[in-house]
């Protein structure tokens, strides 16, 4: 175990289709609707950034979308280190479908990563926040080295380690939003998020179970010591499951997800991804 920047603690599948031929790089901005393996249209944005072969695919948190100010701010900062793809998960923003709160969203991320590689980038890093943080972990575990939707490095910010956690007041409110009919109405009209009414069946691989399957690709787990949703046992469980291929940054004074990520932290994440991907 080693000490990361600013005193942070450093700890140490499956695609059925062959890799698609690499197309010539495009360096113009693009926005389109992608179609997932289960047919859901996903609103996605490509923005060329710093010169180089790295593209960062940003997976937002629950109730976010590609046009939210905090997602745009993260994308602008990460564009210093490579091109950036942002997208809206199903049930969010202009995307179709309904949110499954981290289950089938792995298909949305796979479509975005596959699209990102199509611009000619040799290296892909996924950066996820909260729900998106759990999705990037499962995505990396499920899409192996032969998949065009593979990632080369993973950054998971403010993610849960296990499902069905209700140990904090914000998570109890979120469970009400997701599981109750009146909560889903609030989600639709109050948060512009359309939530699926069905329970998970089967229950997806949990984040902490997914983490060991990511190796040997590098993983960065970032978590604030003032996160009101998930206490510090969550990031410590994830880092412990990663072993030598994982790094843990516990951020003093940081709250939860994109809203709590300052410019300095986003720059350190960009530096880490540029150095570790590929």
C-alpha cells in the first residue's frame, strides 16, 4: 500500500461480437442517438479535446443527464486531457426508456464506449459518478479485452459497494423515490427522471463483486469523507476488492458525486486517467 496525492491512500466477460475495424479519427463535435443492445435510444455527445489518443467517457449520477451544468463542468475540465463523450442514461434527459437505477445502464455505457472508439481513439477511460460509478465498475467487469466496448482504465467516484443500502437518510429517500408509485411521479416531474416500476430480476452483479474482474486494468476509487449517501466503508470495500490494481483517494471535506467534485480534483482525475489508460 502506498500514499497517493495529497495524502490519499493508494491500494493496491463478455462480448459476443469481434472488435470492429478502427475508423479514421474524427475531430469535430458530434451529437447523436445511440442504440443499446436492448434497443433503447441514448442521447450522446462527442467533444474533441486535447490532442492525443485518449477519450474519457463520463457516466453521470442518478437524475443527471448530458446537459446538466455539473456534467458539462466535469466534461470541460476533463477535455484538457483528451476528447470527452457524455451521454444521458436511459430514463434521463432526452434518452429513451426508463431508469433501472444501475442495472441495464451498463448497456448504455457500452454503447457510448463503442461509439467513442469509433472516432479513432486508441485509449478509453470511463469516469462514473454515484450510480454511474457503480455502472463503470460493472461495465469493466463484463466487457473484456476482445470487446469493442472495453475500457482501458476506470474511475469510480462516490459509488456504492453493495446494493439496497438504506443506512443514510438520503438513501432512504432515494429508495422511496424508486420503489413507491408516488415517488416515481416525483422522479418524473420533479427530477425529470423516468424510473422503471419493475424490481431487478435477476439482481445484477454488485459493485464489490465486479471489482476483482476488472484487473489487470487500473481502477481509481474516489470518495469524499463527507459523503451523505455512502459512508467510508463503501470505498474501502471497493479498494480492498481491487487489491494491487486499485487506488483509493479519500477526499477531505468532499460531499457526493459530480456536484462535490471541484476543479482541482477533476484535474487530478484527468491526470490519473491520461497516465494509466492503455
